[in-house]
C-alpha cells in the first residue's frame, strides 16, 4: 500500500488548504467523542466493561458441543453467555460464592480438555478499573509532557498531543461500535497506541520545524518515511490479528489467543486513525503554524 | 573487505556483538531428542499450563484516641459482672506507650486476679480493701489497652507500630471507618485526623504485614516440596500465587490446607513424645533481641500450656532439661530444637507457662533463624484475613498451543514487515540489516529475560512485539534520514543525519517508555509484564541495536554503491 497511498495522500494534502485538511479528522473525532459520551450517558461507562473489570468467571473449553448445550448443562450456575470461537466454547458466568465456584471448576476440568479459566472478584475488578483509568491518564499526561519538552513550542506540541488523543478516542469509539469490551488486553492496546501514535507525529514535527527546505517538500518527505513506518507496523498487526483470531484456519485444533487478538485488533484501528490524524490533522495545524506570516521568515528559510 | 574489518573495530559494534553473544548464552538454547528444544527461558502460566490465585489482604491502619478508664470498664465489667469505679488513672498523659503506668479501680464484688489476667490487659494486683470493696490495679499502657479493646471487639489480631507521630493500629481484618468510629465513641474516643484534616483511616495493611503474609504462604506452600510455587506481592494489598503445572482445584486445596505444626519432647534416645499441635499457639510475636539472644515470642492457649507442663514433668524435662529437648516440626521437618531454660523448667514444676520465648543465639544468623521461626510457628495460619479475588487456570496442552501460535504469529509478522520494507526500498542491502537488527533485538530481550529470570507469558510476548514494532519504525527513520537524497551522502553529512535521526528516535522512545511506566508501578500482574518487556525492548533497541544499524547500513550501502558504480562504468564502455 505504501507508494500508491503515499502519493495519493501527498497530492491530497497539497491540493487542499489547512481548513479542509482539519475538517475530516475533526469531524471523525467529534463523532467518536459523541459515541462515547452517549454510551457514557446511557450505560454509565463509555465502553462495555469486560469480565476483568466487572468481576465474574470466564471459562473456555475445547468441545464439539454447541454453546446452547453448554448453556443448558451449566444452567444451575449464573451463566450469562456462551459463544463459539473456532473449536472452543467460551462461557461467561456472573459472580459466584467460593463453593459454587469450586464445584463449577471441578466439573469443567473433569469434563472437558484444554480448559482455560479466569475469575476476578467484583472488588478486585473495581480496583483494576480504577487502576486502568489512572494508567491511561498518567501515560497520556506523561507523553504530553515529553512532547512539550522535545519541541518547547506550544502549537506544534499541542498538535501532536491532539492527534494522539484523537487516535485513542477513535479507537475507543470503534471498540464501542464493534462491541469489543474494555479488558486488560485492550487497555494495553490503548496504552501502546499512545506510544505508537506519537512516533510519526514527532517525525513530522521534527522534520518540518528543524530542517531546511520548503514546507511542502518537508511534509512530502516526512510522509514517505512516516507511512512506511505505520504500514510496517500495520502489516505485522494484521498478521498477528489473523493468526491469533483465526488460528484454526491454519491448524484446526488451535485456539484463539484472546489477549493478542484484542491488542492487535484495537491497534489496527488506532493506527489507521493515526494515518489520518498525523497526515491531515497534525499536518494541517503544523502547516498553518509555520506559514503564518510572522513565522515564515524563521522556519521557511 | 577493509570496510568489514573497520566495522569490527567500532566500539558500538563490539558492544552489540558482546551483548548478542551474552544473550544467546543466557538463553542457552539447546536440543535433545527426548525433550525437544530446550532453553533457560521461564514461561508464564498461560504458556506453561497451571493455575494462579490472587488474594487480597483485608485490614485497616488507623490512629485512634479513647478514654482508658472507659476501655477498662468496657472490658472488665462483663467479666466480673459488676460495675467498677476508676479511682486512679496514671495512663492519661503524654507517655502513652510507657509500660510502667497503671490504672486502679474499685468494685464491690470479689475479684480473682486470674480471671482478669485472662483478659491479658497487663499485670494485675488485687487488694481486698474491706468487706465490700475490692481494689484492682492493672499495670499497662493506654496504647495496649486500645489495642486489646480493638482486638477483642473486632475478634481480630491488632498490632501497633509507631511512625513517629503516635501509635498506628493495624487491624488485621476488614473493618470500615464507620464501624471503627462507632467502637471508639463507645469508649469516649474517636478516629483521629491527620494534620491536613483527612481521616487517619486507610484500608489495607502495612508493608511489613503484607511481606510477612507472603513469607508465611511461601513457607507453607513450598514446605510441601511439590514444586517451586512463587508467591509474589502485587501492589499494596494483593498477593499472587502461581501454581505451575497444578490445576485450579488442586491449587485451592493446597492453599487452604494449613501446615501441620507440632511440638514434641525427647523422651529417651531418639524417641519423642507429642506435646501439642499448631492450633494451641494463640499468637506469635515479632522477634526481639534481649539478654544477648534473639527471641521469638509465642503464646500458648490453656490446653497447650497445661499439656506442655504435664509432659515436661512426666518426661523429666523439668529436672534435666538438657536430656529432653523440645523440638518443633513443620510438616514433619524439624524447624527448631532446644532444651527448656533453667528458669522455665523450675517454673513449670509449679504452674503452666503461657508466654514462651524461643531463643536462637546472638549473631546475624540467629536473627534470621528467629524470623524464620516466627513464620514457621504460624504454620500457614495467616496474620491477616484474606479473600480470594481472582484465579485462573490454563491446561498444559492449551499453553503449549499458545506457545506455538505465538511463535507462528511472531514469525509471520516479521515476514509481513520484511515484505513491506522490501516493497518500499527494493534493496536487499537495506532489508537484511534491518531484519537482522530486529531479530537481534528480540534475542537480546529474551536474553535479558533469561538472565533476570523474567517470565515469558502472552503479555510479555505482546510487549516484545510492541518493542519490535517501534524498533522497525526507528530503523525506517534512520534509513530515510541517511538516504535523504536517494543515495549515501558524504561521511560528514552522514554523521549529522544520523544525529538528527537519533534526535527523533530518542524522542519517540522516551514517549513510549513514559507511556508504559505507570503500568510498572501499578497493581496489575499481567500488564506489568507487558510494560516491563516493552520498556526493556525499547531501551535495548535505542542504546545497543539501532546505533549499530546506522554503522552497518553505511557500510552496506557504500559497498553496494561502489559495485553499482563499477557496473555503470563497464556498461558505458561497451
């Protein structure tokens, strides 16, 4: 995708003014934010919370039984959901007391093979939820501080931070729409996104502010490099997503690796958003900033 | 080929090669027909199979005040069944922890000192003043009265420590601030405020208690000698136990079963006689140093104390202590053995002894022994109330599958990256060093993991992939910077370009490391591994691997441009 897409994007950026460049990503950003806010207003949480943050038990087993059979089999327990994933069935249970939990575990381990169990108490889940939010907030603020320290100039730094924020909001809104729950894996993905998304922004800002040459040329060059960077990462993630989500296509007995599948899925969307945010949003703000009459002498030598 | 030689004289390249070799040695990959591929890498439970339990320690730390007289009334009146009148109280004042102080009360019913001693308030002296009045003096301190009051009302162990701003009470069970406040109001007191006006109540236990709990669990679980079961603290209030290769049901059995502690006395020769089991031990104190000895204090219940007295007399240990050692066993292993002291032997002839000290000697080793004994004596009984807050289980076969899949995902991802890079540059002399650098970064991350005994689990693998992802990004930045005009610039320009590239890379790496660092310090088990692996990977990449890529790519490009130029000449001649 690298060259054809880069040329297209390059000519798009050259043929539109800054206002037009900003319009698209800001619109997507606004829609995403609206999605999260509506979700927050209606359900009390911007994203559906996974088992890890709510408390409960998740059991996944290798079986040829259908989810309906298992739902029937364990109907004495607070089973909430059973779904097929390749050759496995994943069951979700609500919170149980210790004895019930033990009974269920003994039964499942005795009956099925390749069992995976994860249980989180509701109090711990609440704790994790708070910690996850704190981690996201602290990471983001830390990243913003580093960016300001690197560029020591408010507008370009703000542009980088805004496009990173937009990446995360868009990825989160996508999770909401696609029904991907907030889990430890997806929190990790959002954090990774903070690290990844600023790479190309830093490259762009650095090239435009600290290099000689025309702004147009510097942006084109940065785009060449930046899109190569993002596309290598995307290529790796797409492969990882496919292998961890549909491994049974390669070897029938293989099982989904939920953690890797969630991380790669969210990152793919986040990086796609990053392509837009870096090369339209960030570029638009930066181009406006360096071509302002009072600055043109300084940067556009 | 002189270029290649100069390459190996470059300091960065030498460091890189040493780091790479050291990593391979640390990983120690091998192959044997029996076991397949082997290495020094530790795999996490989700790749190895097994189960884990996460428990939360319940408790509260609080500073409180109360009226010591009211506490004494509150505690003594139910025991003697009559009201009391405080006549003298030397406990109130500044020396709260002074132990020589006393409180005196009178009551109109007869009181025996033994029934009051059972309350363990302190040394008690009882005087019959006249027909209707008994005067009782208790030698104690306000601090210990409050501690005992809290302990008996909440039916929990309560310990005090001083952080320099008055005593802090550690309540080793779940209790809310409201409950505590209600209890304190009953005895004319309250939960104290900090200087900044916030409540001194905090949920949780002290770090020392958390670590003691961890050590006791460790002691108990690993005394079974089944397998190495690591017990780790996570955050302030959580403990995580990994049971590699053990299913969840068995893990819960193991964790719930208390250790078997026993005291026996030598009779004749190697013969021993049972005295008591661990359930007779009421409490275990913190080891202290006095009389040039390290001592671990412990208290026996009525039954245990009487049994010890009876058997010590019957075996003759009271007359000849050195011929009849007392030996302590935990799960059939000897953990302590010593004779009765002369004074204890003498006292046992008269009356049972409740409070004991096990002394271990005066040196550093003895200190460690005393601390170990403190753990053994508890025999797996935890000092705090705990609740199970999380657990997990992965079948060994499933873990094996995950391992293979993660490996496949990694390899295919690398191929995909290589494909994109080749499409962009179409030059093997760029592709090979780039992929080579990435692979060597993976080897070095694994090397560090093997060297520090870090567990490779799925989260850590995700971390490696993240680090490699940013790594490739950075190599692309270096390459494009070097080839800004499409071909290799003169050396001077090249060096300044590399400098600029590293300016960008350091900035990008710094943001990644900063973004990951909160996870390292927070309570999650799984994401901590992810964050640490990412940080190690980014760090290795920036410091060791990427500088070498800069050097290598220059040599490779110079070599290829030289040969391309020669080719150009020949074709022009034709």
